[in-house]
C-alpha cells in the first residue's frame, strides 16, 4: 500500500537528483540537450512523475511545461493524422474513385480537427495534457488570442491541403494496394548499443524495393545549415535496414506553412556518420550519470547568458523555480 507520509517527506527533501529507471534517445531530446542541457534535464528527467500530487513543485511544473505544444509541431501532427484518416478510409475503395474520395475525406478530417483545436483553445482546462500552446503564453507571446491562432492554422492547413492534393504523392500511393501503406501515427524504437532510439517515421510505404517515408513538417523557417533533416533521414535508414530488412530508402518531407508547401527529397548522411553521431550523443548524456546511479541538476548547465534562447524556452517557470531552490539551498548552507 502506498505510504503518503513518505511521499510528502520525499518531495520536501528533493536534492536536485533524479534516479532514472529508463533511458532512451530521440533526435528531439538530442537537439534540446544541444540547445540547453538544463532544459533537457527538466524535460526528460525531472518531469518524470510530475503528475503525482505529492511530487516536488519543480517536477509538477516540468510536467506541465513539457506538455506545452509548439504550434508548428501541433499542425504537422494534425495534418499527418488527417492524411492517415483519409488513407484508411480509401484503402479498400475502388482504385478509380480513390483520389476523389481521398480529397473529400482529407478536407473533412482537417476541418474536424481544426474545430476541435479551436474549441480546446477557447475552453482551456487545468489538465496539462489538454491543448496549451507555447505561442499563447507569456508577455512575449506570438499570438494575442485563440482566434488569431485558429486563423493562422486555417491558412496553413488550407495551403497544405491544396498543395498535397495536386502533388505527385496521391498518384504514387493510389497505384499501390492500400495494404502496403503504414498509416500509424506512432513512435517506433530500435536499439543502438542497448539504448532505445525513438523515431516518428511519418507515412511509410514500400514500392519497387524501396522503403518510402514521408514526414509532415510544419515550419516557418527555411532549411539552413542547422537543418537536421539529413540526420533524421539517416536515422530512418538505420531503422529500415535493421527492422524492415530494407537497405534502400526514399525519404521525403512535405514541408508547409501559411505561405508555401513543398514535397522535398532529403538525402541522408551516411550510416557510419549517423551511427557515430548517435553514439557520441548517447555517451555525452549518459556520462553525466554519477556513481550513485543518479543524474544531478548541477551537471546540466544553465544557459542564463543566452537571453535569446531563454526567451523562447518552454521551461522558463521550472528553470526559475529550480534557480530559486538552488539559491535558497546555498544561502542556508552559509
Ligand atoms: S530558461 Fe534558459 S537556462 Fe533555463 S532551461 Fe530554458 S534555455 Fe535553459
């Protein structure tokens, strides 16, 4: 039986350390670690167990902030889910009417999700798992109201829809049997040196001996030298080789925003390069594990001297809380 008294004592004695029973790697985690190790510690370590009413306030805050959604990611997922729903609906339809049916169902799926998004934004709840957007938070918020967000989302999704239905993708898909489309919207994992590596493979299908992957990416930014897409494609090629027995991949991104939408091919970096990069990323984080089997916040440095990074950070509240707790601890030890 649960000992609530012990729970309360444990939370009061929180010393900034976390004992993880499970460690995994993902590109998003590595990118966050590269941006700010403190943010990584908050998102992937302290937030674990933050749903518990007896956890430390920092864990509860981390859990809440971890569930804040970035609008671009949210719209990328929304569009992907809508495409999946339309594909499932037409997978058994006659090949001659598939395209027409797909266009119709896709539009309906997008509209349904946009309405749900609008309702969630206008009727917020305290549940961290309900929709809370980063862009509607704080003094420097990007949108002043849910209506503004919904207008932007509608423009963006309309643009994505009109571009996708005239792209080469539906033609490619509809000449194949529906049974070869993999329409799950889930993360999958594979192991590298015993560590689970998670990827979100997008829409997958096999054609002419190749494993095709279409990733749906909503982004305001143009690709630049910081573009991780070739690495993402290479991680997918490791997954394809080891877990789908397919060494030939064709990786594309359907990138869209409120002004443009394009289906672009991404050439992966080499498999040896990505394996080395993955291993060094995993090692960099795991090397912070201390001999007592715990990770300590003091080993995950804060980027306080980079205000532009902090201004956009979704973990500002938790970071402030932790700074206050650290300062209070050092004052009381004087
Ligand atoms: S507020 Fe700044 S220092 Fe704190 S976690 Fe975010 S980026 Fe890192």
